C-alpha cells in the first residue's frame, strides 16, 4: 500500500506543476466529462415543479423563474433546504464510494473525484434555477462552451476563487443576454472578462488535482477512508452551496450590474457642469 501511496503522491505532484492553461483545460474537461452523466443533470422544469408544487403561481415560476414571484430573501431561505438535502445525499454517497472495493467499486481516487465535482455541479444547477438562471442543458449529449463557462463560474464561487462572484454577474448579463447558448471558444477569447475566466478555471483545475491526490491517499486506509471522504464532503459541501446562493442573491440585487452603480455626488456635479459647457459651445458653433 505504501507503494501505491507514493505513486499517487508523485502523480499528483506532477499534475500540480501544470501551467494555468493546462489547469484550465483540466477544469473544462472535467466539467464536460461529468456533465455527460445523466444523474448529474437537473431538469429545470421538473426541479421547479417539485420545489414549488404548492404554489398558486407555478406557471409564472416556470416561465419567468422563481425570482419573478418571490423575494430574494425567501429564495435564499429555500436554498438552505436544498443545500442541506444535497449535502446529506452527497455525504452518504462519498462514504460508500470511499470504501475500497465497495458497491461503487471506486478506483484510485479518480471516480469519486468525478462524483464529488459531479454532485457539486448538480447542486449548482439547483441553486441557479432557484434564483432564475436559464437551463444549462439542451437536448445535446454534451455541454456547449457557454454552459461550461457558466458551470466553471459556479464552481469558482463554490470553491471561493477570487473574482468568481463578479464573473457570475458578467455571465448573467453578457453571456445570457447577448451571446446566448451559441457562445464558442473563439468568442470567449474576445471578451473583456476572458483573462478572469482563465484565472478562475486554473484555480478550479488546481482544486481538481488536489482532490484527486487527497482521495487517492484516503483510499490507503480501508473503511476509515470512507469516513474521511464523508467527513470532508460534509465539511465542505454546505459552505460551497451557501457561497453560490449568496452570490446569486447579490446578483439579483444588482450588485454586479455596472450600469446600476451610483456616482459620487461631487463627481456627478463636476461632470454635469462639463457636459453643460460642451452643449453650450456646440450650440454656439451651430449658430455661427
């Protein structure tokens, strides 16, 4: 077992030397692979029907989103229930898969890492739909670039990556409204927020690498490995969901809407005076 431990460690050490570009690809590839699993996908309409089964405004919720009907405060409270349920389900699954040779037959840490991030993506979808985000999935078997970027931003927030909260706001405004679901990798590189996206992607990719190493090490000790997997999942999953819910609340409140930022009174007054002067000069030139 010591040999396996060292091999896993060295493998992880080599992966940790990857460039930001390579780590970004690790994150994007992981998202694309995990998203192919049917159990990870959340049907937006089915989820909202379940969550708001007793609401007399169900039709409005399905058409415009829960945020169209309910306050962000009430949605944030509902998100806590969704996060708690998902955390409990994920923790149990992590415990079972953490046992070598268990029902899930997990090998060398790779499968349960996919499971860990898979459940994170599953939870991210639920929280996003709760706060009015559009459906991530189409009828296609694979996620398109736009959807992958949105998932990457959600994971960035959940993992506490710097700048990811702002990216979620930008994506909601620019990708959702202007580029829609037809966004391509080439179109991404031309956006002003692409460098931020790459940075967050690298941080998520680095976390994927860390999880791979950590899970492999946990496998070294039978049974206890399962307890470790479950404990780590429970300790991290709830705050991860809370971070994303908080950011989506801030997004709905317009905190990331640059057009909604208020100017300082002194700055506004000075620029208004300059604008009046320009208008006067312009009018004089026209009269002449």
